[in-house]
C-alpha cells in the first residue's frame, strides 16, 4: 500500500484474480474520499476504484511466481517487489513501472526486472518492504531476527534499479512487512508482527520489549502487532530510540498487517485476508504505547 499523489493504492498479491473478467487490476481510494469519511457525521462505506494494471504477463516469465509484495511511487514511476519459489528455493525480484496520468493506470517495464536473493533460507519470505529516500530505493527483507538472519542488510538501488550497495540493518525479531515513506530526515515507521505459529522465524530475545517494555494487551498474548521507528543514516538504517507503537490486540486473534502509510497525524494500515481484509486508521488516542 502506498500513496500515488492524492490516491491510496492497494496492491493485491495476484492482480489478475481481482477482476471477474480476468483483467489485472489494482485498487485506489482517493484521499478526498478518506477525508470525507472522517468529516461526515454519518459516513458511508468506502468502495475502492479499480486501476488497470499491465504486468506484461510477468507471472508467466518468473519461475514459481508467488505474487506481488510491495509497491512504492516516485513522481511518474513506481516500483514493485515480487516473490517466487522455484525448485524449493525462494527468490525475490524488483521491477519499475510507469504511472499513467493521475494514477489512472500502471504499467510495468519488464526489461527493468532484477533479482534479489533472500537473506535466509525461509519459505514465503523475501524483500517485502520498499522505501525511497533521496532518489534511492531501499529494499528490506522480511525476516531479520538474530537466529535466522544474523547480519541483515538493506539493498540500495538507484532509480534505474542498478544496485549501488548494501547497508547494515539492525536485528529485529519477527517480521517486517511494510514501511511508511521516510520524512525529510530519513525517518520512517515499519510494521513489525509475529504470528505464534510461524516457528520458522526461531525468535530470540525480543530486544525491543527489553528496551521499551510491552503494550498492555500484549502481556497476555503471544502474537505481536506493533510499529517501530527507523532512520536512514550514513552508517545504515538504525532503529530510533523511540517508544514502539503497540496495537491493542483482540484476544488471541492475529491480524496480518501488510501495508502502512502516513495519514494526517496517524497511520492507515491494511491486512491481507487474515483474519479478514481490514483498512484501519490509527491515531494518538487509540495507540497503545
């Protein structure tokens, strides 16, 4: 999920499965519709609009294609990450695309496709977070816990998807699934989650909980749903010395948050199908610190 100008874009894992006629589509919600929802006394539900998406049939070209994972925009270009599993091995890909008009259509440029090797031998894990800062694209791997990825890095590319270098990333237990756009200082927030059944992550001691404590509703549950602050520096990506934002849990139900953007003084977040698709707004009055 990302902002494309004044439109919120939601990227399905399989765009071709979202249209009854088999067309590839993404979805957008004009920011004006979101604003109206929060300023109307009796708001109606928001219905996303379809956005034509042309992948150039990349799903047929990539062995073991398992879907799209992340999207980010920069002026009239956009970038997506792709996950694949072939012969039992995971592989990630990045590809650039072109924005038509005011996000009226999105077209991938197949010849820009680059492979990104996962940093651990874990099924269903790849570079699932993309951010752009000072005309450079940063990709972040999903699993960065000390027991599965002891020396994590962020891959850095120029806007033509030519690799520049890798920079250090701190060990953070559990999963990182998406991040907000960095501010002018390079600071951003990332989703950090854990589903207790995800044994392959082999969680070590949760240093975030040691350093900052645990949200009230997290004290009696095993799942983790929180936001962590990071900053891009000359030394790499570093965690900011700031309290995490713990999302108030709903019993033992795990919500798989997969997308985040800044909205006003808070955040918009979206889940995948687990436990159902949820588009949520978090503001200071309901954040659990």
